């Protein structure tokens, strides 16, 4: 039907406009590098011509009324002219293979760097966790030391207070003893310690 052909035509034109290179424009296989790094492309000039004629059926200005048909037709003409020329075709193929190789090496380097970066991040995270653990242990150790110092200080203060209490009692006893001796020599009774009244 007319609708199906129109949709097929639009799809073909969109594919041509989206193509990133002459090979995709003409729907031809892409070249590749052999073991020596030399480009290999097993497509003849006749195959390029046939691909051009096939692609032009959907976008030739005389056959298509699609608004993007002229632009698509210009792209397939440029691709045919380049790939159909021995000199221009060889230069384009070499440049394409070199670009693909550079992109592949770049992706490989990027992947390697990503792995290395991930390793560095893991190492940094591990170091941070270890440092945090050490900080926690140091804080606990400092708290224990402060608690120990405070306990020793309280024990020393308690011992000092006990010692002062004993000293006061001894002094009081000595005073009472001296007062008793003085009273006996004078024939008077020794003063008695008065107990504090109970509440």
C-alpha cells in the first residue's frame, strides 16, 4: 500500500541521516585492520554502485516527496563519490580504521583507569575505616585513662580526708589528756566531752 511504502521510505531516509560514516550511508560492511594493522575492505567499485542505486530509490528527488529526501540523496552521492574513488576511498578507509582503533584503545584505557580508580576508592575507604576505628580505640583509651585518673584522685582525696579526721581526733585527745593532767594537779575534775544533742 501507499502508506507502507511511505513509512518504509521515511525509515530509510532517517537511517541515512543518522549514519555516522559513508559505509552506513550505503549500508556496506565496514573495513577492519589485519594483524599488521593494515586496513582491509573487500568491497568492489561495482558493489558501491549497486548500493548507491538501491539507496537512491527511497530518496531520489524525482521519486520521493519526503522533505528530507534531498539531504539524504546528497549524503549517498557523497559516499559513492568517496568510496568509488581509488585514491579518496583508500584515504577514507585508512582514516576510518585508525579512528576505530583509537576509539577502541581509548575505551580500553578508560576501562583500565576505571578499574584502577575503583581500586583506589576502595583503598581510601578501607584506610578511612581503619583510621576511624583507630580513632575510636584512641578515644576509648583516653576515656579509660581519664576515668582511672579521676578514680585515683577520689581515692587520694578520701584518704586525705580520713587522715585529717584522724589527726583532729588525735589532737582533741591530746588536749583532753593535757586538761585532765592539769585538773588533777589542781584538784579539780577534768572537763567532760559534751555530746551533741540529738535531732
